[in-house]
C-alpha cells in the first residue's frame, strides 16, 4: 500500500501495534534542555533508571545560559550534574539553542524518528526526519527505554511552487500557512512539505517553516528530502547520502494545499496569536520599542546576513532596542567571520549569547508593560516575551530589521520594493 513519508518512517520504527490506534516505536535520538530535563532528574534517579543509549541523546542548557537568577543557576547546575552522571555523550554546554544544535549534529538524519522535551523539536523535520516534542513524562520513558507510544497521524500535503520574491523568506511562507488554516488547521497531523519551487527553498528557509509547524497544531512538519537536503548533510557531515526516504506515488493525503510563492508578499502576525496574520501592506502604523532577531525559529546565518544587508550604513531608530541572538555559537562565529556582527553593531544592534533569551520571556531583552516588539520568534501570546500587556508582532528577519530602522511596524516598510 502506498505510504506518505511519515507513514513510512513510523512504520519502519514500529515495535508493537496492539490496538490499531497506538503503537510502540523505537526512537533514533532524544533531545533535551535544562528547563525540562531538570524536571525529571529526581524521579529518574529515584526509580534507579539509566539512559538506554547515552550516544543517542543530545542535551544542552539553552534556556538558562548563562543563568540570570539564583533559582535558574540551581536548575542549570542540576541539569548538568544529571547529564554527566548519566554519561550523556552529546552534552553541549553554552553552545546554543537545542533545536539548532540538533540540526547541526549528525544525530539528525533524514528518515529518523526523534523526540524532544520541547515542542519545537519539529524543526528537525526540515531535513526529512519525523521529529516531535513531548512532555517530560514521555521523555523519561523514551530516555529509559529508547521507545515511545504514539498515534500515526494523518498527513496533509503542502506543495510549494513558483519562485519566491527576494523580500520574502521561509518565515513569510509559514505565516501565510497560518493565515490560511489557523493554529488548529493541522491538529495532530503531519505536514508533509513538497518543495517544487524554483530554484528550491534554502535549508534555512526550510528550518523556519518546519519549526512553526507546531504553531499550526501539527505533530510533525517534515520536508520530503531532496538534493538540497543531501547537500546540507554532505557539508555538515562530510558524508554523501546514499538513499533518501521519500513518500510513495499515490499515497493517501487528508488534504492538499498548494502555495504559489511568486504571489507571496511579506507577512506579519499581530498580537496576540501566531495565526493573526496579515500582509505587511495591510498594517496600521504602530511605534515599536524593541526589535528581536533570534530564537530557534530564526537567528540563523541567513537571517543575520539579511539584517546586515538592510542595516549597512544605517542606524537603529533611537527609540528602539534591537536585540540579536544567534541560534548557536557556530552561527555566531560564521556571522563574525563574515563581518555581519560588526555591521550590525555599528548600526546599534545588541548581540547576546546564543540562547532562548527573550523568546520565552527568560532574559536578555524581556518586555515591559508598555513595550511593543517586532520579533522573529515563533509565539506572540500574551505575556510570552514579558509583561502581560506588552505587544509582540511576529515577522521575518527583513521585516524586523526594517521596523527597527523605521521605529515602527508600518504598511510602508516595503513601499519601495517594486509592486509592493
């Protein structure tokens, strides 16, 4: 029987299918970070459990790196001690955000099944893996057994055609999907992305799309792997992929969505929902006080490059604090070598250490009660980035950079870009 990509991967990992609904599957890797793994450390030890395979686990302290309070310092220390006591092979301390570190690591491969103690684990789907976030209890089980129970989700096929305008990016694409189907439009489904655009979306753009699949309610957000995937893996690992797992011709899909990228214009999500999306050219002017470029949904080298191009020879508006947090130390080093850090610093941007930072209202730029922020993060719920009454717009790196220069979100940010 013809199968979707998700059906193929889940079926190949199935250990037991007892009731026709839930199945026990083996996992290829487990991802965890300080804020969630610390929650299960005591119980894990009290039950005298041990990690099933420490070589297949990647842990990092991305939420509290470095800790901003005594309480968070204690949580971080407990996490590190637990990780070391369990012999975790891939413990990456102060190296960046877990989701970015995962896709930079050989553990993350096309066709693999990966679970993580954070909802945005779905980002690994951008290289053709089935990756999903789960709660701490599920992750405890996965760490101890190398397996997990789940339901096989139905699949929605999303096909990209056309050529994307240079002013748009993967962020605009996923925001457009949110505009079309909303935050529950793919609830407990797998979004299977088929990239037939020309010349094809970059790997960074794919990361941005898969990362926010969970904002659409999806269990997985997986790209059908292709030459772009293979080139990424070859550059990363120095290994040429011999075979890619792809869906069968004639597979059954719950729904088909086609998006012509040629018609796409810059998108923005207004407070207080990632699904509250409009075209930038539909905005009413609103002054901002903070601009943020970072988080696991952005903060990659291409995002920082775009910001540097937009800001070269210019300066951040005097009423705006522009915070930039590279998604990993590797990204920061590349941005430094390329001169982007100097360009943005000269323009008035503030670079912070690679971590989650203000995206979750943790540190390094949280919002006060009267702040209005335009951000490349993935959620803009009330209180997400700071005070309950603060307001956050979600946008691409280019839109965030232009707003930081203008001191506002405005329909005029793209006024001089051709037909826009």
